[in-house]
């Protein structure tokens, strides 16, 4: 879909980020380690810090996918450790799924990781989310490590996946 535009969030975009993130948690509560209730209580400063965290994290790429003026998806790339990027908060609005939005977000994160000369991308996906697993697999991700609980007390499990870049 050629009309997908990927933009990096800035701190001044915190309200848009909040709106999309809460929509993602409301739409897909079984896809994230956090919950709508937890994040709905965040302060403005917390929302701003999620886009531009500091705290020793040198490289963060918070992204929004837009089609025309609509914000239709988000994802974040974060470098926590040398040589790899972790992909977090990947979500596409239901009415735009299957149109290449997720691929566009992943392409942007992959390009950024390659510019930083990093060797891999990591993410975790809920094992019941077959559509997401299929998208990640088609992008080149492969399962990595053991299954883990989605979050404390959850019966759902997540599978870590890795994409080698070099």
C-alpha cells in the first residue's frame, strides 16, 4: 500500500501516541505485556517519557503509521543492549490490517537498525496471535528461546522471535 507514511513520534506528539497506544491496548488486550487500565492512569510526563525515555536508553525509535491523516498503527524500536533492537508495541488498527502497515513499520525499524550497524531484531508475540506470527515469519523472523507468560498471572504465552540482519 503506497499511501502508508511512517513518521517518528516526537515529545510534542504525546497525545496522539497516548490515543493510539490506548486504542491498541483496548483492541488487543491479549497482545501486550501491559494493560489498558495501567496505562490509562499514566501522567502526561509518563506519556512524554515513553516517546523520549532517556534513562540510559541511547536509541529509541517510536513510530506511527499514517494513511492520509489517520494514525493507523504504531511500533517502537529500542536498543537495550549492544547489537540488537527490540520491537515493542507493534499494533495496526483492525480496519487497516493486511494492507502492509505492519510490514512498513518493520521495514523502518530494520532500516534504522542497519544504519546503527546492529545485527538483529527481537520481538515477542502472543502464541494465539496467528496473524501476527504469520506476518513476522513472512518478514524473516524465526522463533527463539522458550515460551514465557505474557504477563504475571496470565495463562497466555509469548514466543520470542529474532531476525538476523548480518
